[in-house]
């Protein structure tokens, strides 16, 4: 099934469910169902009501904390023509219709619970002062992350101990279990605590599956055998490889921003 199987409206959800044997829940596409929620109807992705249709014709969006490409695609697929969710530098914005066309200059920062009328009107717009304070806090956190990553790359260039049982307990346990322990990560930024496992977790989060093999390609093997984790040297040079440093910098920065700035997409 595809999004074309349902008209993306309250009535469309009713009609779609009425066509199945189960009148309260029916699959519409991969990992996605339409489910009845009291008087409402929800588009459910992996257990999260990403779009909820209300009787007045409006729709409410909710990421469940998963600001992913798939979540955004589902929202756009089931919003119809009322609005579009787009990402700018990892930050989500909602664009609504203005006179029948989308107002690409007047996007509103996305937030879970944003409710959009059938004509594209945002029914619960954020308070401008609160939004500005939030934006300023995010800018400060971005700068903190950037400073930490700069320090981490310098430490990695000079060499740090290889991952071991003596690493940060939070990195070794919580992050591998999939928990987003923000306070633990904040302590790294505050104390400038650079540990190897933090980078390994970031590489795994980015999608690298065989981490020992991957890191072996990026790290100095001679230094590793001597118990030191260090960026591999450039070809016929004693200088660190710039492309590897850039890769590590981007990966670690994205990993930290995704966890410390809730509105940053993964």
C-alpha cells in the first residue's frame, strides 16, 4: 500500500479504515498504520502518532523525538496540501499555504504538537519571545559543541589511550544501550573530557557497522599497537590525514548536537 491509498484528511482516514476488516487499525504502508484514537485518527509510524487527524479538519504533528527523514516523509505524505515540513541545516520548519501556494519565506520552527488547520493556518503558533530564547540557547549549545569537538580533534591528533574498561562509564554503558544521557554528555563538554569510546559511539550512530574494521582504516595502526588511538598519518607524511579528521569532526559534532539540541534532526 502507498499514501495514495488514503485521502490525507479526517474523512479519508474513516473511509480507509472502513475498507478493512479491522475498523480501528489498518496498515497503509511500510511500518505505518492508520489507527482510531477516540474521536481522532492517527498515522502511526513505529508506534508514534506522527500525524493525527481531528474532526474539525485540523492535523497535529508529533515526531516522538525521532526527527528522522522517514518521520518527515510520513508527515509530508499525510498532511495533504495544508503544509510541508522541511529541514534547513538539520532544523525542521513547517511551511504553510498562503493564498493557495506555499509561503517558502515564512516558515515556522517545528515543534511536537503543532496543530495545522485544513487551510494551512497554524492554530497554536509558538510564543515569539520563547522561540527567540530557545534559538539563542541552541546557538550557545552549538558553539559549546564546536569548541569541544575542536579540543577532541586536537587530543586525537596527539594521541589518546585506546578504548578500555577504564573509559568513561557513561559512554561505555549508557550510549551502547541506546540511552540518550544528556547530563552525561554535558559533563564531557564542561570538563573537556575526551575519551575514545565517545568517538566510537558516534561512528556507530552514523551507521558504520563493523567498527573495528572501520576504525582500523582511519587510525594509525602502529600507534594502536602501542596502546594509543591517533588519527592515521597522511600519505608519506607525519601530519594527520585531513580527510579523516574532517570525517571524525563531522561525525562527532552531529552525534553531540543530535543529543544535546532536541530540535536537531538525525
